[in-house]
C-alpha cells in the first residue's frame, strides 16, 4: 500500500462504516478497495471479498436480493447516485440492515460500472427485529388461544388467515384455508351470503359491520356475534377485512333469562298488593318502589324517589314518630320488622307489616336494603276478632251462671204470678196488676238473654220466619215516642231465615236504639233488606263469615243520618262494656255481634263523623218453603196422668208441682237424677208408670237431665220426657229431639207455656 493511502486508511479505521470501490455488474461485485471495518460488519475479511466477486451478493438476505439488483439497473445517465437499504446475513446468521450510498460511473475503459461509496449499518435494527418477532409470537399465541374465531379476507373474499374454524376447537393449518372462500369451509349458503354482503359493505363504506347468526358447530347449534372490521394500508385504502366470530350463545341465554326474570319481577311487583322498595346505602335514597305505593297507599312515586322520607306523610300521626325513629336507625343495613298504620288514598286506616332485608356483596359489604310492606289489615281484624272472642268467652263463664240463677228466680216468680192470675176472675181488681207483673217479669228475661248470649257453646233456638214483619214491628216499637221516622225498603219477596226470633229481635232493637240516640233532633231511620246470592256476598267481602258458605243470604241494613262514629271508636264498638254514653251498659252491640255470629252471619258498621252510620248484618237464607205458623196459646190446657219432676231448686219444684196439678195432673218431685231414676223405677215396678217426666238440664254435683234421659230410655224407650233449662240457648234445648226428649221448656215460663208442652207430649204430638 502506498504511503499516500495511509492517511485515508487511518481515517476509515475510526469510522463506523465501510468505504469501498468496485465494479458492479449484476451479481458480481469486484472490489478494488475496502476499508478495514468490513470484517466487523460482514464477518468476512477484505481478502475474501476481494478474491470472490460474488461473495458480497451471497451475504445479502435472500428476500432483499431483487431489491438490491433493481437499484443498479436502469441508470442511463452517468454518473448517478444510488441509495438503497437491504439486509445482510453476517456470521451466525445475524441479520443487519445496511444503508448503501454510492456514485455509479464508467471505468477508465468506458466499460462496466464503477461504484464508489459507503456501507453503514442502521443501528438497533436487530433489536427492532427481535421485538417484531416477539410481537408476532405473542399475536400468534393470542389468536390461537382466544375463544373467538379470527380471520382475514381480501377484496375477493379469499381467506388470508384463520386461527380456527367451526368444526373444531383446535387451530386450523394454513393449507386448509389459504386462498379459499368461507363457503368452501362448510359455511351454510345463507350465512355465507350474509357474510359476503357485509364484507362488500365494509370495502364500500370503510366502516365496521355487525350481525348475529346461528350455525352448527362441533358443540351443536351455537349463536355468534360476527364483526367485520376494515384494515387499511399506509395510503388509507381498505385492503383487507378482519373477521371476528364470538360465541354469544350463553350470553344471549343469560340475557333472555334475565329479561324474563326482570319481566316476571316487574309483573309481580305491579300486581301484588304489597309495596316493594329498594334503598341504596351509598346514595342514601330509594331507587325503586313498586306501583302498589301509588295504587293502594296513594303515595307519589316521583316525590319518594326525590325525597326518601316522603312516604312518612301517609303514616298515621300516632305511629309516625316511632316509625321514623326505627327506620333512621336501620337504614344502614340492619334488618327491621315493624307494624304501623297508614291513611290510604281512600282515607281508610290500613295496617302495614314492614320488613327490611340487607343485601351484601361477596365481600360482606351491605350495598342495598330491600323492603317489603305488606297490608295486614285483614290479619289485624282477625286478631281483634280473636281478642273479642276471648273477652266474650271469659264473660260467658260468669254470664252463664248468673243467667241460670236469674232464670230460676224468674221461673219461681212467673210461675207463682201465673198461678195467682189463673185463680182470679178477669174482672177482679188484682187481675190486671198480676198480669202486668207477670208481663214485666217475662220482659226481665231479656236481661238474662243478653247474658246468655255470651255463654260458651250457646245455640239459638231457631225457627223459620220471614223478617219483614219482625223488622217493621220491632223498629216501630223502638222508635215509638221519638222524632224519628222509619223508612222501610223491604222487598215483598224477601227470603225466609232460620233464626231465634227473640235474639234477632234483640239485635234489631239494639241497632235501632243506637240510631235513635245518634239523631236526638229527629230524622229518618232507613231500614233496608236485600236478597243476596253467594257471589254478591263474597264480592262485598264481609268479615268473619263461616267457612261453609250458603248460596242464599239476606242482608239487613239500618241507616241513620246522625252524629257518626269516630275512627278511634269504630274498632271498639263491638267490645263488651265499651260505650261512649254515660247511661250505656256497653253490652248492646257486643250482644248483637255474638247473636249474629251464632246464626252463621256477621255484623259490620260503616260510619263517618257528622254524616251518619250504617249497621249491616247478613244471615243465611232458606229455600222458598211454606213457613208454618204456630198460633200463640193463651189458654191453659188440661190433661190427666202422673208427672215426675226433677229440679235441684226447692222453689222451682214447688211452683212446678202446683202448675202441673193446676193443669189436672198428679205429680211427684225429686231433687236430682239419682232420686228421679229411683222413683221412676219404683213406679214402673208398681205398674203405675209416669205419663211424663220433667227434667232440669243442669243439676250441680249430680246427674242432670242429659244423663238421666239416657238411663230412662234404657228403662222405657217410649218415655215422654220434657227438658227444662235456665240456659234458654243451650244446645240440648235447641236440639232436644236429638237427645231423646219429646218437648222443651225454657225458663222462665208461665202456666200456659207449661200446659201446652205437657199436653202435646202426653198426647204424643211432638213440637
């Protein structure tokens, strides 16, 4: 090497590039000069490249060789500059990106192409290549492991890439899809046509398209959401379409189930009479309330959603402070169980049972509180009915005994008065006085009857009657001497009922007296009567009707335009001893309630202050059979025979004996069942049996009439026995024939009553 080149070589040794001079002819590159860095760049020595004209071309990456050759072709005007980038393969297959800048000119002979230039490595190319390779691997792993089917199609709808297909969960090899159309992979023609249309739209519009299809797969019929996404080149021209098929079968099924569940919830929430609501703890407000809040409570849903305590305005003022206090304490996620009253939209007081249930997330944090407010008014009424029944039952234990003793005393009084009256001529000056005393004594039994109404197990002594005359007579009697005019609205075809006339008269009397007291300045008392069928009674929803529901009913209403009853008193008026009157006993309405209930009906009231009240009761009606009229006896009936009397009260035995003898019979009295059986047997054995037997139903500490009749029937199946009781509504008295008796007499009774029963029994004419 000449000394003149030494400075040049020294310069290039320190430069990160390779300078060269060569003759370029196609694949051949004959070097005349190479700077020292060539070995570091190519891994070849300068001598190797100088001695082999094609050694340089072999170092060029196969994919870039055509690019390299094209750079030297077509250079018609020389000298010319050439710049080109290409990759070379150095030792250990290391890939380097080379940027070459050279000047192309003719050689000294005017032949060939003389090149002088530099080769420079573009730094970080390998790092970029490695990163791209890593990205390719990650992208491949991603597409292969995604549950979605991913593909790429060109403008001819030919497949360029596909990670998997409908036939298998495994990846699909390129030879199975490259250059093919989707229909060639088993896609149904209908779905294939849809895909083609969407792909065409993407190329035309440049926007993504979506559709849902159902197609058979290796898992059976599945639903797919298919997306068609445009892919652009550097000139923003659409060159390919990315295809993504996502299996949404389970998602759509869940959405459908949720939608159905949501619809069911909405339908349930909209139809039930309970108010359902949701409280959000973070927002501190109600986020949902069911339609029953507006429909039944009369609340405003919009106001409630804006003001979470707006519902308190419908709560009764008596309960509001307690309710507000409890809710403020429990809206942080604690359970609550409370009952209170509201004033519903029709101004009716309703009882509400409100419960809350906290709802937490998997970590245990309470997010919401669900509330259910149920209308329990009917249950409250039933509970009140139970309390009322318990009061009546406890009262009955006392009332029954009092009434029995009272009736025994009345029997002695009435019996003696009737005997005294019978012994006097009608013209005698004492006759009307005794008759009036007898009548007053019989009226005194109404007091005993009120007490007996509360007796446990009492059964009315019923007979079939029409209520029309009973209503008219009792209403006029109760309103006599007042300023109130009765108005009767009673149809002529009112159905008959099977009732204890005395008890129902007492009910009518009590209700009309209430109306009279409510209209002290006078007015009209309207008496209404209606025939009702089963469906009509059910639609009115009377309280506490029996489970065995007759088809025909009679409804009686007594309407006044008086002072009315306050809401706080309305729920108590049927309680024993409850009264707002200074002179009232508090038994009238309670007695009436029990009487109607014992007849299989119910008594109710509707009232508004300053407007008036309507007391209504319904009774089961009977079929249109002819009602037998029983004429009222006024004369003593006489007979012959021997009568056995059993009663524990000496006064009753004495007066009964005198009454029996007055009627023409002989008698023998006994004080208990054991003595009565002994005397009956003795008379039987002597051949002088009794024509009739009068048995008191209740003998304290001994055999009563119900037990004695059983033994008497064993001695004489044809025994003619009459049951007597101070419990005028005792079940044995009401159904005496079922127990073997031939007749009945309720204390107190007079001489005429006893003579009629004795005569009919002895004559074998059963009442």
